[in-house]
């Protein structure tokens, strides 16, 4: 497995693989790898596929008061995990390689970004779609893998690929969780032991909400209230949002009559965690 930092090197290597007839898979990450990232690699690794993982903490998707500078980084450990998982090439560019001068062109997907994380993190998804477009142009993958942990991000990237005719298949991968249900996240390292224990309330409240829907509850407001109540009574978490929306287009309605996304974002101290569940009805 090679680690390269220059766009020109990635282009050369992937062109060579393409000439050999291999399909290229891209797994974009911000590093500090865990089993969630590796699940994407596992799906990407198919016969005759050359797996490229990008590791880049993308400054333009962080707000001014967010955790860009303290976002955890450990390239050496990442390289070891990636190698063991079967990644063929790591692309680890410096910020100056990706943004050598002021970036004047951005990619914006309308509507899907105006809800959930898009409201609490203004500009975040434009940063994501811009960097993902750049990675798509640099790597030119046949397939790209995105975790459902960031479900809204997956929908937005899928929409971008359709709207801008990227010849790329966008493949969603289910959320990988700890034994107690907490969704794996690079940010979990910031949780104190107490916060870590309390954070199980997120997945538990989602499971309870799913059970309610299965039992016939169709009121979006009642489900959202139930989740909010559980989180506030059973943890010190401060709710950013708890929302039930269409799993297809994130539209909001009062009653559930199509597959829904139950999504939440909750802050434990300075650490903001997100989780979600898709429920088919
Ligand atoms: P990140 O490094 O957090 O930007 O994540 C890189 C990719 O890994 C994104 O597509 C995420 O959705 C995905 N991912 C992160 N955590 C998980 C998880 N627990 N399960 C599945 N995918 C994940």
C-alpha cells in the first residue's frame, strides 16, 4: 500500500490501474480510522477493484467555532489499519495541495442542505460537496462509498452525482456500532467516561422510536417528543435537533407514511454526536 500526498501522483497511479482494467473505488475519510471506516473498505474491496482511501481533514467544511484544529489525527495508525483492511492507496494531501489559493468555486446542492446538520452547521455541506467533487475529479473512481452514519451527507452526494453527471456509483454502507449501540465516530475519543456511558441514550432512543413506529405510531411530533424526553431525562446531553423526515428527500410531514429517517444531533460537553435510524413503513 502506498501513501501519496500529491494530486499528480494519485492521477498517475489510478490511470495505470485503469489501463490494467481495474475498477477504482474511493473511500473518502477524515482519518482517525475505526471499524466504521473499515466497513466501507470491506464493501469497496471487490475482485478487480483498486481501493483508494483519502484521508483529509477538510478545513472548508468546518465552521469558525468548530473543531477543525483539534480534530483527531494519527496517520501512522490509520496507515496500519488501512493496510490490514486491504486499502491499495492512501491519498493524504496537505491543505495547500487541495487549496493552493483561495477557493472561489464551490458546489452547492440546494434544499437537502437546508435541514438537520445543514441548519446547525452553515456552510458545512458546501464544504463537503466541494471537496468530494475535487476528490472525484482527482481519483475518477467508478464507485464511491459513504456511511449512513452521515445519512444527510450521503443523500446530498447522491444528488450531486445525479445532477452533475459524475459517472460514479454512490454506495451507502450501514452504520457500525459499539456493542452497546453507540455509533462509531472519530469524535467519540473526546467523550469523558461519564459522557461515553450516557451517550448510549442516543441509539437507545432511536430503537425505542423505531419500536413505536412498528407498533403503529404515525405521529411525527409524538415520536420526536419521546426521543427528546428520553435524552433530556437520562443524560446531560444538549439536543441540537431530533427530527423525523422522509428518508428519500428529507421532507417533513406530520404523519409517517413512507420510509423515514429519524435523525438526531446532541452535544455532550463540547462534543457533538450524530446518529440516525432509517425505518421502512
Ligand atoms: P469521517 O472520517 O467521519 O468523515 O467519515 C468518513 C466516512 O466514513 C463517511 O462516509 C462516514 O459516513 C463513514 N462513517 C463514519 N463513521 C461510521 C460508522 N460508525 N458506520 C459507518 N460508516 C461510518
